[in-house]
């Protein structure tokens, strides 16, 4: 008792001394210490309402204002909040036909109207205007297309986001957009300090194409500026050459990704191969260039792409891709992406997988593997089915991503799915033939066969394969109102994308029950993708089959809507239960 009293007296004495020495100004000075601010922000951002708390800090504590505002504006997925910083009389918003609010400018901003916009614009370092699959942008709204034209006209040659470091932008094909608006939006992204760009473009008119080429030619002449350059564009030789020239001007490039339509010249490949810091590259290779390189002493040596982590090659055949793998001997190589125009037979594909296992470097380092064919094999041709035996060698690798679109059906069963779950517990992406569809294809993978993946692969966020949609195994629990899978699911707090490939939905399918089962399995679902909404193969089969395609596509559209909404409710259930 006496010891407890003594301890309390010591505590009171120390607190009195602390209160005498810690004045309000001293406390304020403590809060201004960068290390303490960093700790405060990390703790705040861990909270569910962290951004709202940061906003309150920015408004109430002057010493925290600058850093808090920098954190709040650092990463943006829309320019709507910034445009709303113009005086209220300059902008207006109204809901569109689809329910999304559209913000438009009512006039061109004058010089005095820019102060608040520039105050926040300089804080934006990362801008992602190509949101991930399944992202819900309804609450942010969208800008009317002519806003971008107005901003470019008002700014002249001045940058809109002067400190922008990284941007992602995708050309929209939506009905409310016009090409001139899209062009102005892209040109606004080309700010002077950008070091990383991720661009997705569709088709342009010749006039817009020339404007883009002119802008790219005038951009990036500081050879130390760009670190990452990722472009996806419909066939456009002019834009392709402009992007390639832009990449060649950069001396510290780490990543170059582009879906090239024409083969990369030999001297260009040699130029990039000598860049010691380059970690990722996409190459369109023809046979002549590949054979010429393979005869060169530099190819196959450690000085040929010495630091490469990801090798992406588009060639005519798998054999040419394999030559590239032998030429690039980087000890850091842990990812390969091969795209071919001539799909190999299943035995050749199995031999390729087996060669990866025999290669000590690949067996120990390979984590990401993608193989795709731009064309399907002829129906009825021998060797046109990928089986469990074809994929067997891959089970000996420690993969975190596997994407296979070999141009032929993949026929596996529940037992092999379980073996994959056991072999790759850290896998994040698993896509098996979910792009193509074939008449009469029946999958032996069931919904309950996917449960081992949910139990063992905690990091899996994208799963795409064709499966049997029969839900009779869950009738008992569903009929009495219980969770169909008894709570077994993929992580509900990871954004999950489910690709159903060519999975069939029949007239007798209970769409509500199928949606309930899928939402219980994938409570984090943000997008459901299907091969039935793709145009390939239309009109090549009977009219009856074409009609069935339309019915199945419509059914999956409805299932996707129901499942995403049910998944949202599943997440709410878990908040209450947990």
C-alpha cells in the first residue's frame, strides 16, 4: 500500500514539473517537428476516416496545415475537386442521364480566379484518370469535355499541374465525349516534372494524331526526366515512332511498355539493351532481327539488358520468344510476358513450361508468367486443348501471377485447382483462358472447386477462368437463408475482380442464387468480367448459337449487377459480425 502511494506521489510530482516546463508554445514547436508530424499522419491515415481527420487538422492547426494539405491533395483520381476551387459563379453541376454529376465551366477564368486553384494544383503529385477495373467514380462526378479546352485556352503555355510527378490517363469512348475534348485532356497531362506516365489511347483522326505526335516530339528533352513510360494505343505508326523517340531521349528510364505494331529496329534494341538501369521493356521482334541478335556476342551475355526484371516480347512464334529468353541473362529477371501470333500446339506449350523448370535461374526467380496468342487455333485441330498435364510443370514454380490465353481451351478439374492453390499460396493474379469462348465447351471446374483458392491464397485479387455455374451443392443452406459457403471467401477487404470467361448460364439457372453464391465467395467483388460481351466469332456459327450468345451475355450482365450489390452487403455483414 505504501509503495503504491509512493509511486502515485512520484507520478504527480513528475506531471507537475512537466506542466511547468511545457508551455503551449513549446507544445506547438513539438508539433512542428517533421518526424512527429510524420508519425501523426501515419496514425491518422490508418483510420477509416483518416482523410476527413487530415482535413480537420489542416483547418485547425496552422503548424500542421501545409503538410496535411500536401497529403490530402498528393493523389487524385479526378480533377473535379480542383475545378470546384474556382469561384462559385464560374462553375455549375447537374446530374447526367446516367446519374453521374457533370461539372462544367460557365466561362473562361480570369487571372484573379486562379489563385485558389493554383494553391491546390501545385500539391498534386499523382493523378490517376484511368481508374482501376470496378472503381466507382459516381461520387466524384466527371468534368464536361469542354472544360479541358477552356483550361488549355486560359493557361496558354503554362502548366496546369506544375509539380505533377505521375499520371494515368485513358481515352474515353463514352457517348458524352468528343475527340477534341479528349485531345485537350491528354495535352493537359504533359506537365514539366512528370517522371511516370500510363496512357491508354483508342483511335484518333489524322489531325489529332498529328497534334499528339507534335506534343510528344516537343516533350521530354530533359534526358533525366522520365522513369516509366507505358503506352497502349490502337495502330498508329506516327504515335508509335513518337513514343519510341521519346523513350530513346531518356537516359534514366526504368520501364518502357508499349503494344508495338511494328518490329523494333535492331539499333533501337541495342540502344535499350545497354541501359543498365532498365528494369522492364516491351519488344516487338521479328525473325530476322532476333536471329541477327542471337549471332551477336553481346546477346546472351550479362551486359545485354543487365538489370531487366520483366521481359515482354511479341513475336510470331513461341520459338522466337524462347530465343529472347536465352539471350537475356539478367540475374534479376523474375517476370516474362510472351505474346505470339501463331498459337503453339499444347505439347509445344508443355515443353516450354518444362524448360522453365529445368532452367535454374527461372525455377528460383520466376514469379510472373504471361503467355497469350492473338489468334485461336483452328477448331477440331489436333493438340488444341491445354490440360492439367500441360500445366503440370508450372506447379514447381513459385508464381505470384499466371495469365494464360493460349488460343485454345483449358480443360482442368477441381483436383488440379486445389493443386494450384497448394503450389502458389502467394498468387495474386490467376487467369486461365478467360478471353476466348467455344461452342459446346463444358468446364469440369465447379464453384465449390474454387474454395481451396479462397482458403489458401490470401493475396488473390484477380481470378479468371471458365467454370460450371451449377449451384445445387448450396441449395440446403441457401433455402434456409444461411450463407451459401458458410463464410468461406476471398478477403472481403481486397478489391476483387472475377472473370467468368465462357461460363454458361442456362434457362433453368437461378440467377439470384448464382449471384448470392458468387457474392459470398467474393465479398470484395468490384467487377465481374465475361468473354460473352466480346465480338470475336460473331456470325461464324449458326443463327441459333448467335442468339444464345446474346442471351448468355445479357444474363451475365444481370448477374454482374446483382453480385456486386450483394457483395457490398456481404462486406457490411462482416463489419457487424467481426
